[in-house]
């Protein structure tokens, strides 16, 4: 049979293509099935964290920072455990990125603190000498869009069956429930910050973008 195929290049090419395609499917399909399953311990973002994620996207943080640690020693030594597909089950959109002007942030919540992020966003060079990252002082006065974040979470719950309100998962509830919960979470973040205007805003019931962003960054572990 092989001798017959070798004498007929067209049929040889077809058989080779079918063989490689079948082998590829055998390798790829199981990973697609696993990719749809959340990694054990992975939870949906809270409304405040989603609001911070919106700030992260709006100010193009993902243009310079990836959120995908590749399985190479040079990566895991610097950033921690390599990324697993199930960790991104609740990420819409994905923020894997392909450019690293700055470091990968997939596990930044494991080694940076609220205080560090506060200083870094107000004056990056004060904590990373020589950095090319710009300052983001507007985040300390702009208000986070909690209403859109709640709508986002509610859509994910209804359309994608994200398990909000289930045992061990973040509570969503009504808009008023979500607003109160986001404010309570914001107060915990602001308590570790030095900026008094931010603290005063949160106490007055308003949530600056910087607080939401830090909540999101702290959740990346």
C-alpha cells in the first residue's frame, strides 16, 4: 500500500493531510473541553473588580501589560505559576496580550500591595526608577462606573450562566445590593491607602477609579 501511495503524489498528500488532521483533533479537542471549565477555586469578579477591569481597559493598561504567563522557567521564576486555561473562564474579554512594555500582571495580586499600587499609579518613577510608564492622577478624581459594571455582571449571569449568587461565589442581587456591596469592598481598599481625598470620597459614598482598579489588580492571583 505504501509503495502504491508513493507512486501517486496526489493520493499520498490526501492521506497525509487526513492523518495529520486526525492526530491534531485528538490532541486539540480535549483541551477545548477543559478550557470551558473553570479552574478549581476560580471565582467571577465582584462588581467593584469589574469596574476596575473597565478602567484597566479604558486606560489601555493591556497595551503594555500581558496577563498570560507562559510555561517557561524564565517566566515562572519571575511571575509565578504559568497560566492555566480554566483561570480565564470568567474573563470577557480576555486580556492575555502580546506585548510587554511592562511586566506580566497575571499574578500581581500575590506580590504587590494596595499601598504600592497607589504610589505607582500617582508617580510610577517613585517606586520603579527609570520607568517609562506615565502617571494616572485622573484615576484619583474620576468616579468608577459601578452601574455599567453591575450591568456587565448581570449580563454574564443571564447570558453566560456565570454563577453569581451561588454558594461560595460573589453576590450580585439587585442593583442596590450590588452598590452597597461595592462600596463596602471599596472601603476595605481605601483603608490601606494614604490619599485622604480618596478616603473622603469613599466615605461619602463615591468610588474613585483608582480604588476599583486596585481591587481588580489585587484579585489577580
